[in-house]
C-alpha cells in the first residue's frame, strides 16, 4: 500500500529545509521497504510550523511540524502505525489556527498539487470560468460589481468599475495585466498563491479577458520570486495543454493567451503606470494621469490592471455568486482579506478572514503576541508606507474606511509587529530613506523631499533644534503627501507622521524609555 505524503514546495518552506526533508523521507522509506508518494504542494501559511508534512489517512490529512531531515525515520514509523509523535499536530483542517479562518481565495493553497490541472479541478477549480462562458460580459460585470470586490493591492478601488471602464472602451486590442510585483515588507500572499495555487490566478485573469474583450494577458513579477515564476510558467503550460488558455477556451469562441514577465525588483514598479513602463521595456517611471490605464494602458491600449489577490477572488465569485462573497465583511469592505503576519510575532503566517476582525485580535490572539515575549508596542499595517499603530488603536477593525479614519492604510494586508525595544524615530528615518532609495526620480517632492527628510530626522535624533526640525518634517510630509505623482512619495508621510503622533517621546537624543528597556 502506498503512503501518500504532502510536503510544501513553497519558497518559505524550502528556505527552512523542505527539500532536505523530502530527500530524507525518500531514503528512509527505501530503507524500510515502504512505498510512498510525495506530493509537493504550496504552504498552508503556518510558517512557524514549516516544513509541515502531512499524510493522507482515512480520517483526513494528519499534519506534523516543524519537521527536519533528522525526523524522517521516526516520522515514517509514526505515520505507518498511525501512532503518536512529538511533532504530530493532528488533522490539518482541525488545527485551531486554520479552523478559525475563512478561506475563500486560499482554499486550495497547501492542499493541491499546484502543477496539476486535474487536482485543481477536483477541488472546484475552473467552475467559475465554466459559468462565465455561459454569461454575457454585462452579466459577469454585474456579479463582480455586486460582490463588492475592491482592489486587494492596496488602493481598494472597486474592481467592477475598473472592468466596466475597460469593457466600454473602444480599441483594436485590450490587455489584462496582473500586478504581482509584491514589494511591501512583511507581505507574501501573492507569492504564496502563485506558488501554491497558480491556476486560480490564471482562471481569474481569463474571466477578466472574456469580460472586457481582451485576448492577451501578462503577469508581472519581480526577479526575487524565482519559485513563483517557475510555478506560474508550469501552470500556464498545463492550462494551455488542457484547453483553458489559447484559442477556443473550453470549446467556446473566446481566446486568451498569457505570459509571465519578470522585472528587476524596483519597488516603484508596484505602481501600475511604472509597471506598464517596465512591461513595455523601459525604465520603471511613473506616468502622469490622466490618461488612466483603463483608457490608455499597455502599449496605449485599454488595460485592466489588478493585483494577484483581486484576480484570485474572481473564480469564487463566479462559481458561488456575488452574494456569497458579499455576505462576508463589513461596510464597504466585502469578502475576505488574506492578512500576513510578520516581524516580531510568535505565529507568523497567512490568515484569511472576513473584514471586521480587530487589529488587536490579529496581533494578540492570532499572532500570539511578540516572538521575544516582550510587550507589543507598535504594528505597521500596509507595508513600508503604512502607518504605525500603537496599542491604543488596536480596537481598529480591519476595514478600509476604519483604517482611513485613523490615518492608516490596509494596503496589501501586511502586518509587521514591533515589541517595546523599537526606536520609532529610527523607523521614521527608515521610511524616508526607503522612499529616497526606491524613488523613480520623476517628481521633486518624492525625489528631493525624501532625502531632506532623512537629513532632518537625523538632526532630530542628534538633538539639534528638535522643535524646529519636527515642524519642518511635518511641513515636508505635507508637501510630499499632496505634491507627489504617485503613492510612493504620497504615502511615505503615513509612517513618519504616525510615528510622530503616537510616539513623540522617541524623537530626540537618547530617549529615556529605550535606555530603560536596555
């Protein structure tokens, strides 16, 4: 009898030894005369337990983790006997951290073989596309609009409106572009999905193409994601062989082709117009708007640009209906959000849940507090351009409008945790430095303002004319916020001003609090 094991091929799991675990399991099985089949999946997102190995049983898949190569022999013995083991976590789906989630977008991630169309279909894949092929473009648009889906890349713009604009545009050719240039610190949802369930991205983009009349799509990602590039290319080839890409998709009159494109890794290329410049073979520099990409985008044609998570939500909406998706969430934030917990946190990983959970629940209950065991002092939500929230704001619901009301951003759903040893003046300096390094240089507020910001905050840290320089930083942030061409310069003030507002005592020479903490 063949024992079926599941081991992630996800880059995060590979980084902590998943490939070595596979080799050790194969060797141990050979020595014991056991017949095993190892399926390389994506990650389920419990990164503190990676590599997490699962075995198929009559009661469901039983998980073990974190597994090292040295555990292979004892692990196989325990699996063969269905007996106890120090690393046994129980039925994977019953692990409390997973059981508490609402997985719509990530339902298959870590479960299926990401390179098998058959496995994807066996778990509900391509049902959304099959239904879309029976509808008119207007009917698909109605579903996407009614679902309340908003851009998951950070801007939160209604997806239905964007698609409708492109659908109504007149042109000889239109394009679908997936922004997979995931550059925010503490975020990894796009990478996880591309590596663990690439077909859901392909299916969502194909539905978008059918809806707006586009026959060509591009997935743009960064060179730092080689595992994701390999997984996406393998999935694209498999989808073509199965008739889900190319001419006459699923036997219909629709055609759609898809290609991967890899950029050098500039943060500013996460901004949609810079991405288009790079995709066209030029340096990634922000374009002035208007015209909007929906009217004049890639190669001057109407273009839908959405994030990986936005496209990945589409198959569920088309399969289950707009209401099924809209029933989750709160206010104008409908559906679920894959939230990424990182930084100084005990349980780092991906947690997908409906909008409305509070920041405190995410950090203290889901994340388990800080990894060091020290009190959590601040969290940054929304990447390096997101605001710092103190514990006093941990009652904030995870919702676009709730965060905006407190001068924050949800962004791509990344949460980076800091304990009470953090120096917030240095974090504010880092925000300005990051902007200076990553600026494309096109607009003066971003290019020059960020450099002046670094210099001014350094003066504050040294204790030079602190009051005057604090006022100067605030004035500089105001100029950058309203004068920059894109969100890089425009959002850099969020972390700086939030650090000033909530952690004012850190700005000045040798804060007494930090001396006491040491």
